[in-house]
C-alpha cells in the first residue's frame, strides 16, 4: 500500500516554535528511540518528509525544522543566509530538545550541504553523528546542474526575479525535475507554493540561493569528511533528475571509498515525495545493515 500523506494543515498544526538567533523557527518531532534528523531542501520545507514521517516515527525519534528562510520559519529580509548558519540551527534545535545521543541524518538537496557541514563538524568533535543518508542534492559542485531559475536567482537581477517567482514558475520548474511518471499533483503544488509564499518567501530566494557558491568554497573540506569512512553513509538517488541524478551518483562512486549507493530509476529530484515507499525501504535496509 502507498504510504499515507499528511495534509499540510494537519502538519502545520503539529509544529512547535523555538527561537534561534532572534528568529522564530518552526519544528516538528515525533516518536522515540535513536534521534533521526531530517533536513529538507530548496526551495521547500520540512513538509517534504510527510510521507516518511509516521513510518520513521514508529522506529526512531524523528526531528525536522523549516530552516531559516523556508516554510513557516522566519524569513528575514536583508539577511546573509548561510549553509554554516543552517548547520548551527540544526545543532541549536538538538540542544533545545536536550538530545545528546549520536544523531542519524537523512537529508535532501540543500539539506545535503547542511548534512555535509554537520559531518565535517563530527570529525572536528563539535557533535556526534551516527550515520548520514543523502537523497538527490549537489554533493559535488562539479556535478550540480542548476536549472535556469536557480541561475537567474543568483544573477545580479536575482532580487527582481525572486519577487516575480510564483506558483506557475514553481510548477514549470518542478515539471522539469520530477520524474515523468511521478509528477506532483495540482494540490501538491498548491501546498508547496503555500510554504514558499508564507512570510513573503520569494523576496528572500535570491539570498538563499547563495548556497551554490558557498558549496564551492567548502567542497574540499566536505569531501574530506565524506572520504573518512568512519560514519556510515548511503546515497539514495533519483536517476532521471537533471540537477543531481545518475551523473551525480556516478561521481559519488568515483570519490567516496566503498560507496553505498541506490539508484531509483525513473525517479526525479524529490524521491521522498515521488517514491517514498522505496526511500523508506532502502533507508530501513541501511539502518538494519548497520546493526548487523
């Protein structure tokens, strides 16, 4: 049976707030057991995980937040958004929840970069990670193929283009990056757009997109952390994603020793919403293999 969805209104009703550096952050937690931190991507929010939320909460303590500038969290204008600050946010959330045990991470897209930073911090003994699983994302700048909207947001006219970004733009871009047989429904697009539009999100998109050059600056540090091999890693990748699909998985195999990779054929950039049952199966298999 397909995994049941959580309606956006219900999801929002389950959220709680905490303050990070003076900004209100919306977060969710459920379940008991080993802590599992879910980190969403750009330009969406933690609701991306809603299909996986309940089945994962049956086994683990699941934790997620809308990062600064995303979803129902604060979206300060004029802010210098940074992947490093978003990693600080994840650590602040864990501290807020009094979590001191080693943390497992499941990340996607922009969240992959935040997870890479957390992995680097693990080796600096600034936190303890137990494992990390990546979904589609720009793990290596040389294999990240941004779509036109991302390039425009990063251009000198990015602020203007961001203000013009609307549901139609979102639908057109998602149509390109989702798999041909797993396109989002109109209702799903409405919900994705609601989360982006909340708190005038389009006005900060050109500032959030600066993660792309930041990835290049951090590449060697993050790659070194991934190559250490002490924290179990897995990549679950939608193969037809034009941004970070099969070509990125091939690069992962080249750069990461003893690579643990899963290719989801005919799935695009959002495996957790396009094929949540497959992501769940491969994630649980990974966790079981760690315990064997």
